[in-house]
């Protein structure tokens, strides 16, 4: 049995194909529950996100896993085979660690993927498709991801607009719990800004959108984390002074925040500093605002340069993270092999014990018949030694016949070391 990682991601498959083999939690729960009764393939975890669908399984062969992935999505295997990557054992462990650490993500170092992998494991556990061995591999991958996060800078630099705005706000205002944020337009970009800032613990979020329905939708998404207030778009100018941070992204053809609006807001604030971020193209905020004392104005180009620099730093940190992941993968594989060796050693010792009992019973039977004790002891030692050494002789003979001479040389050296240790112990 081997450990396999098999699937498609943003690098190997189109959006259309990824959509075809994506799983939602409800569908996956049913499929895994059915699979738990399959004696050929019942030890698997499926990770399915917008950018990847991967199956991690302990199985006899990768084709079995590939066939299941195709059948589960009513696809012909031929539709997948040219887009699927597959890894086995050490490479599969390394891949899982890279995925969990965000090193294989579309956005390098993204933190969300670790939570998604953990959720995938939890769902598989609920469906009873996770053995102790498979669970141990995943837990070690989580440990590796934690090490990468804490010991490298691969995830510490903002590389998305939404996150960059949130980080910028924390640089200007050191106490997020006292910060009031004004979100002007509740589209996708600004919604991410609001969510990031809510997660960082800001005091209040004001949402100003042309349609109240969209504003209410965003408010519902973050209300469990932060106090939220919805403003009418017509009331934008008169509420600017309430905000420490303003993020605007309306898509309007005309500027919605003027120099005079901000100047009046500053006066109402008694000239306490303000951070204004203009994510819109064309711009929402009059560029002249930047000349006002106490105002920090950032546009898309400003943030993009920060993101580009941060991405370069992440890539540099990723080199260090890759080395760490490879080392941790080797550690896990070594540990697993030691465990397997321990099991083999236990079985061999049990075999030796059985041989000992057989020969002992034979010797006792001969003693009971009155045969010569010294001869019996000599025969006992000879027969037991021969039986114990016979498997070793077979292994050495097979190794000598093998095409790779290194294996035979390694066995020779190991036996020589055992003999040397024995001689040293006798002195």
C-alpha cells in the first residue's frame, strides 16, 4: 500500500474542467460514506476548492484513485488523464505539506488553504474514510504548515488589495479597536477590505452603498465580528468626518469624494489624521486631497507597488519554506519507515521465539528419553542457529544477485558493524 496525492489545480486544468470535478461538502459527504464500505479504496481525503480538487489516499495503486475521481463526477478517465498530477509516498507527503503551507496556491502563501485542508480531513473522518496512518500524515502536514508560518515570512506580506488596505490601516492607526472604517461601495473588492478589517478587530464599520440591499448583505457577513452601520449614499459627504479610514471603490465615472468634502471633514475631526484609499478606476477621490495636512491618500498604483514588493519578499521566503517542507517530509517518511521496521522486527522476534519453542520441546523430549545431555544441547544450539540465520542468508544471496550492488554492500556493512559491536562488547 502506498500514499498517493492525485488531482488537478489552477496550473493543470481550465476553470471549466475544475468546475466539473469540484465537490461541495454535501455531495462529498455522501460519496465518502459510500466509499467507506469499499474494501479496495476506503482510506481517502478529498480537498476541493475553487483552484484545486485533490484526492489523498492510501491505496494499492494510483489508477484506482483516478478511476474513483472520474466516476464520482460522471467523467471518462480520458478527460482527466492529461490534466491530473500524481505523487506517491515521499513526493505525495511533500505535496500535501506544500498545499497546506500555501506554497502551491495561486496566491503564494495564502492562509485560507490550511483551514480548507483541515475541513476536508474533518469531513472524511465523519465519513469514516481516514485510517490512523492517513490521519498521522495529515496531522504532520498541519505541523509543517505551522512551522512554515511561524518560522518563515512566506505569509507575512500583503499580496491582495483587500489585505493590503487592512495592513496599511494598522500601520497608520496602531489601535484597531478604536478605529472607525467607512466602506464606500460594497462590491467584491471593498467587501474583502471590510472582512479583513473586521477580522483584525476594528471598532466600527460604516457601509455606504448606492443600493441598500447590497450594503445589508455585507453587513450580515461581518456583523458577528464588528459593529456595523449602514449609511445612505446621499449622506456620504456629511459622514466622512466619522471615519479614520475610508476605502472607496464605486466604479463611478465621476469622483464621489471631493477636496472640499475632506477638508470639511478634517475640520470636524479637529484635524485628527485620516487614511483614504481609492481602489476605483476612474478614481473616486479627488487627487488634490493628498495635499491636506493629516491625510494619507493611496491609490491603486500605490498599493500595487507595495503588493509587488511584498510578493517578491514572499517568493524569497518561499525558497526557505520549500527547504523546510522537504526536510519535514523526509522526517515523516523516515519515522514511518522506522515504525514499519519496528513492526517487522516484532514479527521476526515472534518467529524466533516460535523456533526456540520448537527446538526446546524437541530437546526436552530427547532428555526425557535419556539421551546424552551434552549432545542434545549441542544439537539444540546448532539447529536453532541454522534456522535463525537461514532468512539472513537468503536475503544476502538475493542482494548479491540484484542489479544494484549498493544494496548488497550496505547489507554487508551492516552485518560487519553488528559483528564488530559484538566483539567490542565481549572485551
